[in-house]
C-alpha cells in the first residue's frame, strides 16, 4: 500500500476538521467566562494541525505527481492484515458479549479464539490456561482490587 | 536530604513494598524477555492493578517492572538474536555472537552487571539532582511554565517523530483529544456533541493501553506464521566461559562508568530515549577501545557499553518528569500517568507535598537494583523457560489483561470501546508514521498547559508584552529553536548518510 496516498487523504481530512474547529462556535457549550476563552487553545492547536498536515500532504502529493516510486517507509506492507481484522472482530465480540454472558463465560471463548488465531492447536494446555486464567482474574480482582467484573445477566 | 533518604528507606523496607518490588522484577524480566512484549506493555498491563494499593507499593512496583523489563530485553537479544527493543540491538550483535560460541552465560552475566551498574549510577544522579532542580523550577510562574511546556512539546515532537511535521502533528492530535469533555477551569463542555459519555473526556488507562500496548499484539498477529524460536542457554565445558569474573568486570568498569554517564545525560533530555543512549555509548566505547575490531563479533565490552547506557536512561528519564512535569519518552509518560492516578502530580511541588512518598520511591529504585541482581542471577533458567512460552499461550492472556485493565479504570463497559477505538487509532498512527508516544505526551501535558495559560492571561491582562518580559521565556524560545534546528540537521545528515550508503551498495 502506498502511504503517500493515505497521507494526502489523512491531511485533507485533518485540515477539514481543523477548519471546522476554527469556524464553528457551537463546539463548546455552557460554563463560565474565562480570560482565555474556551475555544482558544483548540483553535491554536487546529491552526498548527493545518500547518503540519499541509506540509505532510503537499510533500506526498508532490512525490506522487512526480511519479516517484514509493520507497522505505512510504510502502506499507499489508500481509497479515486478515489476522488483525479477525482479532478486532473477536475483541468487539468480547465487548458486546461480556455484559450478557459475563466475564467467566466469555473470556475462555475469547482466549481459545485468539490462541487458535495464533496457530495454537495443542488443545489440553490451551483449554487449561483459558479456563484457569479468567477464574484467577475474576476472583483476584474481586478479593484484592474490589473490582467486580460483569457476571451472567440473564 | 539525608534525613529524607533515610526516611524513604524506612518506608520502603516493609513487607508490602518489598513484595511489590519482587513481583515487579519477576514480571518485568519475563515480559522483557518475551520477544514481542516490551517493558512499556508490561507497565501498562500492570498499571490498573496498582490503583488500589498504596502509592509507594504501586509506583515502586511499576518502576521495578520498568527496570527489569529493560534488562529482560537483553535475554532474548543474547539468546535468540531478537532484541525486545531497539535499544537492545547492539547487545544482540555481541551477545548472540557469544551465544554461538557457547558463552551465553558470560554474555547474560555481563549484561546483568552492566545494567544494574548503569541503573544504580543514574538513580544516584536522580536522587542528588532532582530536588535541587525542583527548588529552582519552583521559582517559575505560570508564564514561565507555559514556555516550558511549549518547549517540551516542540522538543519531544521534533526529536521523537519519524519527521518533524509528523512528530509535531502527533503531539497536536494528542492535545486535541485531551480537550474533549468538561473543561476543569470554566466547566464548559467541549467536543462532546451532546454525548454524555464524552463529558468526562477519554479515560486515560484504556486509551493508553489501546495506543501503546495493543498495536504490539497486532504486530504479533501479523507475524503469526513466523516460526517460534526456542531459547536455550548454551554451556561451555570451561566454567570461565559461563560467567564473568571480577577481573573481567574490573576491566570493563571504566566503560560502564562512561556509558552510564552518557545514558544518564541522554535520558535526562526529553525525546531522545534509550536507543540513542545505547548507540552513542557503544560508538564512544568502540572509539576508545583497545580492541575495536571485536565489537559486533562478541565483545564483552560492547555489551557492557550498550546495556549500562540503555539502563541508565531508566533513572535519569525521571529527572525532567519529576522536576519539570515533562515526560521525556513513552515510558516516562506512562509513569507520569501512574503518578497522577495515585494522586501525585509530578513537578517541583512533589518534593514538598509528598516528601516521604517520593524519597520512598527513590529508595525503592535503589533496592530494585539489588533485587534485580539477585533474582535475575539466580533464576536465569526459569526466566528463559518462561520467555520461551509459545505465543498462543501469552497473547490470549495479554488480551484478557488489557480488557480487565481497561475495565478496572472506571468499571465501565464504555472504557472497553475506548480501548478498541484507540487500539485501531494507535496502530493506524504507526502505519502512517505518526508517533503514539508523542500523542500520549501531548494528551497528558495539555491540561497543565491550559491551566497555566489561563493563569498567565489573567496575570498579563491586555499587556501581552509581559509574556516576553521574563528571561525564562527567551531561554525556552531559544532552546526550542535550537532543538528544532539541530533535529533538522541530524535528520538531513542521516538521510545523506543513507543515500551515500545506498549509492555505495549499488
């Protein structure tokens, strides 16, 4: 993947967001008056974002328009990305399922899925780790940290 | 000061802090030694577990994880030529050459002794220097602090990023994210778009784990088809090859002292970090060595130089954080977050408001070195075994720890969403060359900047020339310009060197 194209897109996006921050007064709500003004610092930062994003975007655009081939860090290797997407999906499932199924049930499923994703096929120790770890964390958090992890909600 | 140090030792020499240090050292060495897990990952995962203990126990435990984690990185570097961090790259060159020659025990011993020596020296400098500097920085008012913070943003952004605009853009993005939520001065809500969950801003711990830790898990997942390397200590039939004698240690002691000095100095400057220290110390040691041809091919002196310098950074990187509230690198930023969570605001006042705690932490720093020496020396085989665990045992556990850590911060499922979102943001930042550590530093320092800026405006009223009336202001403006200029020169020089090397290779 050519990072210069991403640079151009990202710089444009950041500049648009920054212009919105600079021009829109409805981004802050309520509160007391101050010497500084509530949007003073965000607007200064937005100004700098426009500056730096423009430098990055223009450099990349110039390199693209001159037909230079991407080299070094300009080239993003995309191999193995499928695994990342699967991992994100597993994590989203974890987030959605824990409030209903509880920590103790969801965690072993998630651990088994991540272990499988990483090439684990040695099931007896993987299952043992996936069951023992959540139990230790659940009771450890409750007894020592007073943190109550979600439980079965049905 | 002596009284404070003694009182610090009396606070730390209790069961709780000692257990915390031992646990921190063991966890740090294991995490540091596992390829793909760095010290910062270990600290971020351990951070939520320290919320509910006394700051002396919690902070010293995190510092023990940090120190031991940096040392642990040299184990995988020496045994399987896989540096856990860039700073261990040089250790890997010389250490692995010794391992191939059947002298891994010698390399591991040298690495441990050099690490502990470097850390102790830097810690002593920290103890002696931090309080006097903080007394000077106490003189600074809001206007001076504004310039100091702007200096910190400029230096860190320009030195740490892939390029100056990318580093500074990372910093600006961190600053922008820090402004989401209720403003602590006026009570206004900013960038909340009517979403009540955003009123409190982004919770620090899940964001931190997402930005700094989880992208490393992504990297491991991407490389999941790379074969697993089993670690093993190679033993020579000659006992002298399996250890470092006192004579050998004495012969490299000068190098250790010099390299520790370089590491301490580099660590105290924001934005440079342990890799720079290791490379500079290694280069200097090679330049002055009687046997420079051995460097890179199994030089014990080379290991001593690289390890003492990169470990010295641990102690001295605390100097700008504790005296000026400026975290010099990603680990210091994380530790600053830990201090804040424990109710200790790093800065000059910490030496007056929390004298006992801060000196107990200093004492813990020194004691950690002794425990690191004892625990690592006696448990090499155990740590090597633990670090050889296959990735499908380690990373499911890391996933669960990250989840639990994010949840622990506020016992709220929304924090898990923050973790997921910032994991994607953190990884995307790495892909496009933005620096996540600079982003975090921008995020942490912005509330301080805004508070001081508000006070400064209240002081000067409409007479804005007062901003430039203090000599401090000019000093920090000059320093910022100098750092940006020298960073530009450094980058130009390294780009020129690279293109020359490429032409020569062609």
